């Protein structure tokens, strides 16, 4: 029995060794739901063998995993499906939002030189989170209005504006990443992509929100930034925000 057990163990080890690293993840599924996100992030954070890297874009074996995680269609097919209930969609949106925060935390590892180990991936994760938050807060406000007896009342509109203010504050947190330009190294310019691509969408979706805090934050970050692409993006954002108050 012992000999058979040893042979079985050796066989299983060889089988596992022959498996590709991506096979630990459900990459064959067309879309990942919130449960898939939770399982995958848990496997990355706690199941990655010692000495092995997390999935990253430059790795031909695991690049598919990080790209799959950052595919917005995963949450859009659920959150933006009008055939599904509004409460259910909000619950799923919150799950995706919480998973996004876990993913960002997982990839925020720094080395001994205070450089992000996964700088490229982290920048893209944070941009992914910006897109998700617009949908998340917009859907939340939609439910508040739909379930109110008096959607145009001051109380309901105040709640809606409060949620929009929270979204603006969360986007300001992204701007704080300019303080970490050195930690991003060559990938610091990716922060500019987030500013150029998603901030205008926030303003377009929530035109009545108060952006004074964002304008102040952008001006402060412009004075600190050393990256030309980031500085250009911040300048453009400031001009756009000035136009809102004109």
C-alpha cells in the first residue's frame, strides 16, 4: 500500500507540474462572475507558490489571467442587463467593487526600494476600478430614485448628490497616486491614461456633482508631478473642471 501511495503521489506531482499555470484559473469561461473574481483573487494572493510571480501582462503563461480580470465585460453583462432585477444588479455591483479593492490591494506590493513590484498591472487595475465605480454609483442612484415615492424631493436628490460626491472623492484618491510616480517607475505615465480616459466619463455621467475638491487636488498634483504625460493629463483635467464653473 505504501509503495502504491508513493507511486500515486509521484504521478500527481508530475501531472500538476505538466499543467500550465493558467489552468488554475477558469480562463475557458467567457465571462467571470463575482464568485469567479473572489476565487481567482484569493488564489493569486494566497495560492501563488513561493518564488512564483502573480499573473502579469509580460508573462505569456499567466497574462490571460490578469487580462481576464480587467475585462469590463465581466461585470457589464450583469450590471447593465435590464432584464435582471435592480436590487440584484446592485448587489452584484457591490461584490465586484469589493473584489476590485481586494485586487488592488493584492497587487500593491512594493520591493525594498519602494517600487511597485507589479507597477503596470496596478496602474491598469486602478483604471479598471474607475470605470467600475461610475457604473456602481450610477446604478446605486438609479435604485434610490426608482424605489422612492418622491424621486424629485430634496431628500432624495440630496442622497443622490451625496453618492456623487463619494464618487468624486474616490477619483481624487486615484489622483493621489501621482505622489507615487517614482514607485511606478517607467509605468508612471499609465496614470495619465486613467485621467484622460475615465475622468471625463465621470463628469459626463455626474454633471451636477461638486468638483471643487477634484480641481484643488489636480492642481496640487500638477505641482508635484515630474511625468510629462501625467502633467499634460492633469492640465487638461483642470481646464475641463474650470469650464464647469464658468
